[in-house]
C-alpha cells in the first residue's frame, strides 16, 4: 500500500509518501512542503497548494490519502486556512477515486510514538527512526505528513482504518468524546 500523508496548512502544507512493507515496516518514498506566501490572495494560495497536490497524486499514485483532522484552536484564522487546505486535499483525492482517511492528531501520535500525549519532538524522532532516516525531516510539517501516512498504513494493516470513508474512526469518536467531556461543567 502507498499512502500520501497531508498535514494541511495554508502557509506550509506537509506532504509525505510512504510504502508499506512486510512486518509493519514502511519505506520513505518522498517528503516535502508546499509553501505559500502569507500576503498572497487566498485563491492564489489554495490554487498553488491544489496544483502541488495534483502533481504529487499524479506522480506517486497513492492507494490512499491520509489527512490530519482540523482541531479547534484559539486562532480562527489558522483554523479556517487549515480547513480550506484540508478540503482541497480531500477533493483532489476524490477526483481520482482515491480513498481518503482523516486522522486526529492524538490518533497519529499514539500510532507513531505509542502515546497520544507525545510532543512534536517525540513524534518527529519516531518518524525518523521508523523510516531509518539519519535526521528528522524538516520542517515539522514534513515530519507530520509522514507520521500521518505511517499511521494510516499501520491502521490499515491492523484492519482499523476506514479506507474510502471520511467518517470518524473509533479512535476519532473517542477523541471527540474526550474533548466534549473536558468542556462539560
């Protein structure tokens, strides 16, 4: 299985492709970041990211696309941009008939590091270790995209991924319930 991981962001959108191998091993195919200038028009920024996503999808022909679920932040502007890029990624895959899975940050952290509370540095170090890289992919968005792809490969191998659907997985439902519980009086 080949998976394209997308860490959506309007200024930096991480892109990472991995292939699954035997015994839960994965191999790096490519990693990069689509960058757009913050002062460019929104339409131009989304078009640039869409064009790069199209290029990656056509070049690597993944079997699935794994996108990070947008989570609530205090910065509404950041959430909106991230959500828009998430939609661009899902649409680009859907146009090609490629299944899309959405994974929460906690789900990805748990899959890659063993703990849903791992910090970014721990996740990045594990991505480098899992892929046998001499150093952590930079910037963080690139490593995050690879973590998403690895998470999806491993969940698919375990039969717990939801390929072809963008509905929530059991882990996503549990995460959403935990978030709701923290907001209750």
